[in-house]
C-alpha cells in the first residue's frame, strides 16, 4: 500500500507542478547568483587592478625622479622583505636580473610585455595561489612586477558557492514539503470529485461535485460541471416526462381512430356516414402527425442548426403578416386584435421561426381571451438595445405558481384540459427565444397574460429586400398549423 501511494504521489499532477516550480526556483536562484557573482567579480577585479596600477605608478614616479635607486628603495621600504597582505613585487634590470622584491626571479609564466596577467605562483612560505600581476617598464628600462594573490577572493568564492548550494537545497526541501501538502489537499478534493462522479455513473443524477467555497480554480470547475449536471438532469427528466406525455397524448387520438374504424367495420353505414367517419379518422391521424412534427421542430431548435440561416429580420414586417393572418379569426370571435410595431427594429435571426413564435403567442391569446375581449401585439426597443415582442390579452392569464412550468413540453394547466392541443405552444416559443439568444417572460397583464419575447441587440441594418423575405416566410401556411401551437397552458 505504501509503495502504491508513493507511486501515485510521484505520478500526480501536484508532484509534477511542485517539481517544476522547484526547478524554476533553483534556476532563478542560480541566475540571480550568477549575475551577482559576475558583478562582484568585475568590481573586485577592477578595484584590485586600480590598486596595483596606483602602486606601479608611484614606483615609476620615483624611478623617473631618482633613478633605479629610488625605485629599489621604494620596493624595499614597501615590502621590507615580507609580503604584506599577499602583495608580490619584483624589480629587475633591463635584462630581467633581480634588483629588489620578494620574488627570487622573474617567473617563467609571466609575460615580459607590459600589461596585466593572472598566474599561479608560490613564494616564501606561501602555497601556490592565483595571483593578479601587472608588468610595467620603468623610464630607465628596468622592469617592475607588482601583484596581489587572490587567496581572499578564493575564500569568498567558496563561501558564495556554499551559500548558493545551501539556498538551492532549502528551495528543494521547501518544494518537497509544499508539494506533499499540495498533493494531500488536491488529492482530497479529487477523491471527493471521483466519488461523486462514480455515484453519477451509477445513475444518481442528483449528486453534485463538492465546492469548498474558496473560489479557486477547482471551485470554478466544480461550479461549471454542477451546472452541466443540473442541465443533464433536467434533460433526462424531461425526456422521461416527454415519453410519458407522448404515450398519454397519442393514446387518445389512436383510441378514437381505432373506435371509428371499428364502428365503420361493424356497422358498415351508408356512404355519406362512412365518408364522415373517414374524415374524422383522417383528423385523428393529422393530430398524431402534428404531435410528431412539433417534436421534430423542437428537436431542430434544440440542436441550433437553424442558426446557419440567420439573416437580418425586420420585426414589424413579421408582426404585420401574422396579425393579418389572424385578423379573420379575431373578428369571427369578436376580439379586437391591435398591432403596435414601429419600423426599424431589426434582429439577426430566422424569419420563419420568429414568425412561428409570434403566431403561437397571438393564436393562444385569441384562444383564451373571452368574446369581445382584446389582444394587443406590440414591439419596441428594450433598455439593453435589444428588441421586445409583447403579446398581451385580457383573458384568464396563468397563475404565478405555474409560469415556470408552462414552458415544459406537454405541460397543461387544469383549465386547458378540455381545449385542443398537446401542450407544446410555449415550449416552441421558448425554444425559438433560446435559439436567438433571447428569453420568454410571462407576466400578469391585470387581467390577462403578458408574454414578452426578448431578443438580443443586433448591429446589422435591414438590407434591401428583407421585408419581402420576411413576408414570404411569415405567410407560409405552416406557421399557424404547428401541432401544439394553439395551447398556451392556462389555468
């Protein structure tokens, strides 16, 4: 078990991140130390060269004024036979023979041309050390060698390297400790996520990923996944409910169809009655086909495939055509159908789908409004720059407790049980709104229902010919014929 946990730790993302950050920290430390060391060495060597050059200049001045005796006296007084502070000096004649200094002879490794050099030499009782030297030719032709050993610099270098290694070790140790703590913290949350995911795989869609409340990346990921799980749960429950609703709503027209055909088969009535029964059977079949057409249309909206055909749409043109289409029905019922739609309200969308949505809202309003009632279809600009399509009536309305449910497919309030339709009208309007990035809001018209189709802002201008295109789509005979479009679910 210990071996497994160790193997798991070294393969974990926390360990890899910790190792990467520790490596980055060590590299940054090395880079910083390298820059610091380079600057320190440059400054140290510069100051050392300046000190050596100053000493050589003083001796050269004495040689210029007092000759070689003055230079020899200066070298003798300066060193007195011993190397103070690791300083080395040698004065020779033009033939490089010893005149004064604390070196017995001119080192072979030292070039005889003037300039700085760095060699390893030993003199007196000192061990061999790196030495910085300056070769100078004096005015009388003699040669001067002035230098300082770098033993102190070597000690500083060793101290610097030791400090760097100690700091790098501390970074690694702290990285390992931090990685272990990070691994434990992350592993605990990942294990909780795994347990939740396993429960969801087993079919418990009510499970949600834990959120610690810290607002970190894992919390954001968990919140996003929880939203997705909620949507999936709603869709699964919706599929189950839709399946039950389809079975329930198809049973009635199919049972009626079978009863009609059985009645015709048993009694074999006169031709006139037979044809009437056949017409009724055809109507039952049309109801079934209408249900499936509505479901297919909703499935098409859910996939978003119609977005590829979006064009600039003038909302006023759509509403004018739909109101003209439903005006005869309103007059037949004695309902006043009014339109208030200014031009210039352009949205990017599917004109056919928008016409269907507006048609559903008006058709449902006409269906539930009482005789001599009023239905108003209007459009306007929203506060956010979008477009609002409003259909208001003075009918019975929808109770506030049911407004969140009425957009569910096949949901019908108690008051609409005896009316035609299967409960897909508002579902289709909500799907059209979602397809266009908008929303459907239901409110109280006091009395009646106020349905608001909100569409997002559009930056396009209406192109030439747009009115004709929309009018053609809106006038299509399929608009008011969608199964389920005639029953906004009222109570």
